[in-house]
């Protein structure tokens, strides 16, 4: 499943509202050198942050997203990235977690 630019913008604005974190620049669906497309690249000052956006479709899909994020980070020469998972299930569990990923 992919998101339109408008849907991504809406989700990021909602995230900013909920967290109080303001982001300067959003480049939606930025392309890498080998024609892969990252969902969101945020530049804040001189730093670049990659955010992979996913809809919750189970653990296997989540692992695929983490692998994609890891590949994007490697291409961009970055060590830290983020994956934002949207879960529209009625009985969802809210969580925020940090994962240390090494060579996925």
C-alpha cells in the first residue's frame, strides 16, 4: 500500500500536532541514486532524517519495512532513521519503541 503526497502531508501535520515537533522541510517520495523511492526525507538544519511510512499489516510487513529503511539509510550514508506505522485496527496497541538494527 502506498500513500499519496496529500495523505503523507496530513499524517505528518497530525504527528507534529501530537508531538509538538516542528519540521522545516519535507521532501515526499524522494528518489535514491538507484531509483528506489523513500517515503519522506526531512531536512532540519544540516541534518537529514529518513522516515519510512507503513500501514500495519502484521509483523512480516513491519519487518519488510525495517529492511527497506535499513537499505535507504545505507544508500544515504546515515545511521539513524525512523519508521512510522499507522494502525487503523479497532483494538490496536499504542507503542513507541527504539530498535537498534544491524545489517538487516
